[in-house]
């Protein structure tokens, strides 16, 4: 009888899991999403019986705003960049999250815990180039502008964010002064003036998967790019290289849209994805730094050196100022879009 009772309980549990609403997790797609499926979605589904549906978006908040305003939220967990997280949290688009979801605070990288977000990974926007197209390696963003010595198109993200910082770095502004200067009208003018010099040679990108594609095909000789995307292309045999000098680094976060239907399961997923083992599994596939310090010890030394959080890679890096972009992003993006169309 006890055996039958236990079997019945297991059958009921399996039936309940199969009937439980699926958890919809939306990310930026591409190799990044593929790594998340392997490191997070599938292990979470196996461990909990909660089915995960993978969605994709480009980081635009318009749909999130529309869903929250209509009180009809179909997304449960969202991958969000830091400026959008800060702005969306202020606007009430995201649920407040308990930092304990990420584990012990002492084991979490500084900056990974936000009122409405738990860090997913640390990324870098780097200068990447095709070693097939360029025989002499560029040294930094100043060389990115030197189309005579380094001929070819340049790939840049079609956004004020990151692009304006790069322009100032290329113009000789020290890393520590970038945001102080960019907060002034003179600094903004200087950044746009510098961009105008390169504009005829720019091929814009909007999705993270595009820079390695442009580089591999020879469409561009250099590009700003997410370091993890370039690392994935290298693993596929592409002869692409990274210049870490002047890289921009920041966090990407997990967030839960306000009013998400599966809020409890969403929090359970974030806690699962914040464990060292899960974080290390992700960083083995994508060269982004884990937010849990214990995860680094689970990675091979050679892999650690490929991550944005490696000390050598942080020496001349710029930490993206999310508060700056939360305060100034809307006006700067409007100006950038108008400028890009001219």
C-alpha cells in the first residue's frame, strides 16, 4: 500500500508539473541565448519540472511598457541591460527583487545586485578585428578611426549608448573622464564631431550576432562587439581578435516584468541561475564573467583570462555608468537617431 501510495504521489507530482504553466524567459537571442538554454533553461526544467519557453527581443522596452500598462504580461523573466533596468525600475516596469536570490552577498560581484535586478553576467564591448583582413593589429580606438593605416569599413552599434563613449576614447579622453565630459554639452558635441569623421566608413549593427558575421564575411575590418560573441566565433574557427584596451564593461541582469503571471517560478529560476555551478556552465560557453565569485574557481585558468573580469582586461576598461544613461539616455538616443539618419 505504501509503495502504491508513493507511486501515486510521484504520478500526481509529475502530472502537476506537466500541467503547470510554462515559464517564459526572454533574452537577446543568438549564441547568448543558446548558452543560456544549455546552462540554465534545460537544467532548471529537469530539476523542477517547470517547462521553459525561450523568447527573444532586442532590448527595446516598448513592449514591456505596453504589457505592464495593459496588465497583460506574458513574459516572466527578462534579460535586461543596466540602463534599461535602472530606468524601468524607476518607472515601475519591474518587480523588486530580494538580493538573497543571488546567494550570499559577500560572494557576489559588486554592482550585480540592484533593486529590480539580479546580475546575469559581466560583459565587455570591445574592439574586435579580422586578422585575415588586417595584418597589423590595432592598439585601441584611436586606430579604429585610422582608415588610412587600417583600411576597411567599421562596425558600430546603432545607438548612442557605448558609441559616444567610444568616440571620446578615440579622441584621447581618459577613461576616468568619459562620463564627466559626456555630461556636458561640450562633451556631447565633441563625441558627435568625432563620430562624424568616421561616419562614411561605418556599417551599423543592431543585434549582437552581427559584428562577428560582418567581420567573418569581410564586410568590416574592425567592429565594436560584445566580447562573448567574438569568443564564440573564435571557437568556430574564425580568425578574429580582441583588443581589450578601452573596453566598456557592465552587467546584464535578470528582471521580472511588473505583474508577471509566473512570479514565484521566475524568482525560483533566478535563484537557480545564480548558483556557482550554473554560472560556470554559462561562462564555459560564453566568455562573459560570472557574478558569483565562486564560479571563477570552477573555470579553467585559460578560460578565466578570456573573461572581462580578468584583472589584465580590466586595467584600462571603462565601467559603463548606468545612472548616466538612465538620466540622459532618452535625449541622447533621440539626438543620435536623428544624426544617424542625416
